[in-house]
C-alpha cells in the first residue's frame, strides 16, 4: 500500500449517495484516497502490525460497501465520521482477536501506545473517540500542508517544515539553509497563515 499523503476532507452527502452504487469506481477511489490513511493510522495506534492495519483498511472498505446501501446520512444523530470510526474499530478488534487465536498472544497492555481492547465494552467508546479524533486532526494537518506545499516555493516549505515538523529552532534553520533569521521568521509566519487558511477550508468545504 503506497504511503503517499492523501487529502482528508469532510464527507458530504452527495459523495455518500454516490457510494451506494458499488459500480461507481471513481467515487470509491476518491473515498479510498481520502480515508485510507486515517483508518490505517488508527489501526496502528490501536496496536495492529503493518499487515494487520492494511487488512483493517481493506475489511473496513468491504464493510462500508456492504452497509452503504442501507446507511442514512443523519448528522444530527450520528456523523459520518463517527459511523466510520465504529466500523473501523470493530475491524481492529477482529484483527487483534485473529492474532490471539493464531498465536495465543496477550493483548497489548495499557501504557504502550495502544488502547486496551478490553475497555471497548466498558468505556463507552470514549478512549476510541479520543484516539480517532487525534488521528483525524493529524490527517487534517497533513492535508493542509500538502495543499500549501503545492502553492509555495520549495525553500519556504522547507523552512516551515524544519521548524514546525522537525522542531528545529529558527536560528538552526537559518544556519542550515544559509539565510537570515529575519527571513526564517517571516517565512514561518506567512506559511503558518496559509496552513491555517487551508485547515479552515478543509473543515468548511467538503469534497
């Protein structure tokens, strides 16, 4: 599975309507490109291996294809994001149970970067929701940065990436790229504004 960055956008009702048609390859391709990374990352954070996470992506898509004809988009009752989360987390549970049956492995312990699967029935899904929201927001940031990357020159993006993503100080970035600190601060400010603008656009303008 290619680990390319894919645009994560809110899903609008028209796309959901098109997904009811399993033969609409373009809409399903758009859905996959939009959501596979979110599903995959969530599965990894839940304790799945790389291959298990890929299985979660595939099984989630199959489940959605089977359920989509009867799905009714009622955001007041349950958002599509929430529905997708529930479908995905059950596929994660299936994968971890399969692993236990194969190898009689203990479940991942709490405090190891995963959510205890036993809490699924007793926590009211709150742990899952927190984790899902975290992955959703991370992908939203990735999507915004990808959009900005295509609109600015490479040096400006590199400066922003080195400071915000890699955590380097402006002074270190100035030294690495042989530019003034004033230029680094100016570029960071301008690019940060563009990224925030794209995040607002991603939240407000669906596919």
